[in-house]
C-alpha cells in the first residue's frame, strides 16, 4: 500500500496506513531480531541541509538495523549546492544511487519539490517550520504504546507553536481521531498559526482553547507536548532572548497534572523541561526517542516495499 510513495506530511498517510505502520513498529519492538535482514541490499540517503542529531541518527540506525546501508551528508556546505547546484538536480542525482531518501531542509516545501524530481520515495525529515511526519509517527507510536489508543486524548501543546513543525504535524494527525481536544499554551508572538486553526482544527470540529499560563491548564491534559523556543527560526535575536524562557516545566507544575499524564518533547531540550522532571514516571521523552527509531524502521520497510 505504501511501496514507492513519498511521505511529505501526515495527511499523506491515511488513518489505516498510520495503524499499519504502528502495528509493524510494535512487532519490531517486541522482536527486533526478526527484521535484521529485511532491507539487505537497500540504500538510504540522508540529505540533511540543516543540522540534526536525533533525526539523522534515528534514520541511520533504523536502516542499519533493517540490514540496509546508508550514505549522505549532515552539512550542506559539503555538497555541490555551494557551487550553485539546484535542489532538483541534487535529488535527480542522488535518487539514481539509492532506494529511499530522508531529507531535511530549512525551506518550507522543499521536500514536496524534491518528490517531483526523485525516482525513489522521499521521506520528509523536516522542512522549515512546515512538517515533520516521522516525528509525528514517533509521537503517535509513543502515545499508543503508553496509553493504548489514539482516541479521547486532551493534548496540551506548550512553547513555540508558531514555528514548531512537530506541533503542526501532530495536530494534523490527531485531528482525525474521535474525542481529541487541544490546548495551546504560548506567548502571543508564538501562537499556533491561523491556518492550523482554520484549515485543520475547525473543519474537524475539534474542541480547543488557548492560554498563556501552563499552570492554568496543565491539570486538564492527558498529554503535555513541550517544545523549545527555536533560535534558528528568529530573525531578531532580541525577540528570541525575550521569549526563550517563557515556559519551563518543573516539579511544582507537575504537581498540578494528572497522575497518568505523559510528557512528550521532540528534543533537543534546552531548559524548557527542568532536569528534575526526568525522574518523574510521567516523563516519556527519552522513551519517545527509542520509539522513533522503530517508527522509522517500519516506514522505511513499507515505502521500500520489503514488508
């Protein structure tokens, strides 16, 4: 069903396909040794035009654990783009060598553009402030592993909701499940974009509200999704300095939360979650990292057609 297809944003995957990917990922979690050779002879290219640690290594470890191999770059300055080569030509060339491409680029829409020129599936590993579908699969797999389902969750997003592509992608994905409610906590300057409200939430008739203080709403959340204020998205450093410490989750705020609330974070963390929270059993962000590798393993296996 997914063989040969690019995955640019969460809406590229149906609810049934998300379930299919999560089902396979859960089988891989239980018995990873059963999948160590399924991508033998396959090549993944990781084209990261923007710095990344977790996402790039997660893709690479996913392909290696499936028995495939990896090539690529983690620094755009080491590529022919510095000579003026267009993204389209880069993709034409690289897709001649490999079976699947994972690409991160700071320009919104870059992955969609790449998919028009690639002869192999493109997996969007983040395009500017737009979408990050494999982080969404990571988040959803984590939610299902811990809570058992995707339905009837109140999800509180806190921090940078304007530039946070992981937020935009997860809102889009979770809006398709019954009983979902959203709470958006941010300073006005970093509020969730209008297009997310008008094109995703309202058409789905999702109940939502906005707040500026986490303390006022944390008690309502089943899932708290923290984000960092992203310095790289600001044109004005003064605005970044003024807003970067707007929201910090600490032990006192956690006392106001439900006993079974889970805390997610796409990482990297700066100081928006105090280290003292790491020992709280509700902190799931490091489990989330491991689940992300299995989510990418399942997606790679599906788009390459080996499973």
